[in-house]
C-alpha cells in the first residue's frame, strides 16, 4: 500500500509510550501509529455498520420478512426434516 508522510505533534508521554511499544514489538514508531489509527478507524466503521443494521431491524416490515424467510429456510433444511 502506498504510504504518505505526515507530521503530527504528540504529547511527550504519548510519544514515550508509542516508542516503548514499538521497541517491544520490533517495529518503527510510524508502523505502530499507523496500526493504532487503522484499528481505531476500523472500529468506528464497524460501529457505524452495526448501527445501520440495527436501524434496519427496527423496521417491523423488514424484521417480519426476515423472520418469515428464516422460518421458511428452517422448514426446507434437511437437518430439521430428519429429526
């Protein structure tokens, strides 16, 4: 993946912690910061997706259709017919 350089300012205690983590992991300071930022943005995206899914299922029409589809699938499933 292409990288782009940026300049950031960090409080000294934060930078010290990042440097300690980088040393323990055998990674560069940049790599540690990039990993942390990547994980934070992924969590934010995941939360947004979950919120959208939850909003869909608060719609009674969609929830009813999902239940109907699941029930139909279970009736068609060989594992439930064998029991």
